[in-house]
C-alpha cells in the first residue's frame, strides 16, 4: 500500500503522446498566522497564497497540492522521507535532513512596536535608547538574543502574556511601553482588532528591528522522485516571477495592511 504522505507521479491520459502530469504535495504549518494556518476548515495565509500563485505557473507539467500539517509532524515527515517538502522553515543547519532549500519565500522579522508617547523621544539604538521601558512578549515566544541580553542586563523589563491580541491590547492600554513581536503576526492581529473597542484607534509605531530570518520550502534529502530536481528548479523560478511581478507584494498587503 502506498504511503498516504508520499508525493508521487501520476500518469494522466489526456491524448496519445501526452506527457505525464506530476502530482506534488507540499505541506505547510497549520497554525502559523498570518503565514500559513487553518481557519474554518480552509488552509490559508501569505505563504499558502504565494505558493498557490507560483504553482499555477507550473501547470500543466505539475499539479501542486498544498496541505496543512502540525509543524512537528511536518518536520518528522521530512526527516523520514515520507514527504517531499514543507513550508516555511528557516535555515537551520542542524536539520541535516533538509536539502535543498527553495528560493526565499519571505523575510520574517522580530520588531519592537511602541506607543507613540514613548516614541516622542528619539529612540533608534536598542537597548540603550530603551532603558527603563517595559516590553511585552508572547508567552513561549522565542525571543531574540538582543532582547534576552537587554533584559538580563537590567536595561529593560519583560512582561509576558499569552498571544498577540492580549499584548496589543496591553500596548493600547499603556500597560506596557513596547511590544516585541514578529512583524507580520502583530500587523495581521492589529488589522483584525481594528474595530475592537479595546484597540480601536491605536497606532502602532515600529521602533527597531531586533532580528530577522528568511523562510523557505524545505525539501527532504531522503525523498527521491525522478522529477525532484526539475520541480525544485521550476518552483524556484516561479517564486522569483511572482515576487518580481508584484504578486507577492499584493498578497502581503492583503494580510498586513
């Protein structure tokens, strides 16, 4: 019995002499808004739409299906070779089972959003210009090294709360001075909170970027199919096309602006 997660080639008889259509499954994080997530049974997000547009450029040679997976399971499937590709891992050298990585999907950044009153004073250098401030962070959030170092040195105080929404409301209520978050996640949540009375009218001021990481499709080194190299090359070219023609920017704006 064929493993249900294995991406395979399927012959489609369209006409005598017709080429095979290769069917490819790429898995994505199912709980990573606004990049890839399931909402009301629909797999959506910036990366899902970006890859969907790129996949359209691969037809008719490739039919690409994007499916959600819990992140840890997705990584395990890559490691075992049960699946071909997963999005959106960052470049982690310890994940020796991933090779190659695709063209860059996006650069995710951790930034510091502050209240306008806090930013009335010029603050450009972190942490020296932010000494004495209270910075909200998400519970369980992987903090940037710069933030951890500043807190350990006593230059800032960290206030941990669960979730983007709660932290943004704390920022709006001035219970914290600034909020450290993934830029996309914060902007997406702020957009959803636009009509919430506890947030309505709040202006997010981006103060400094703390860290950044490029994201990719990670391909399993163990999953080998005859068309693998050709598919990866064509998908990379398609990704560059949708970035160059403005499609990627329009998708980003639809989620974050």
